[in-house]
């Protein structure tokens, strides 16, 4: 089974355990997560969330709010001008 299949088949319970382990920095049995374990667990959490969670519940989601009655502060795209 490859990585994508493993993530797709991961249960919500396993997702919650990984999330909790990353939050606390240790496994449920009390062992401390290594840096490598934290990195891999975080990658699995993000990948699982992309497949199974709505956008608002995913890791790193930032709600984009609009100002009432004003235009957005984001500048419009401007085309590149190449110099020769």
C-alpha cells in the first residue's frame, strides 16, 4: 500500500491520535515524539484533512474577511513588462 492509500484509509480515530500527539509532543503511552516523527505525523494530518475535512476545519485555514462597504485591499494583478 502506498502513502496516498494509507492516508485515504486512515480512520478518524487515528487522525485524532496523531493530531493529539503533535499537539502534546508525545505519544499516548508517554514517549516523546522525535522531530522526524512530528514532521511525518504533521504531514499525515494535513494530507488526511485535505481528503476528509471541509476547508474551514483543515490545518492552517485562515478565514478571509471582507470589509463592509469597501473594496478589498488586495491589489489587482498587473501584467509583467519585460525589458530588453
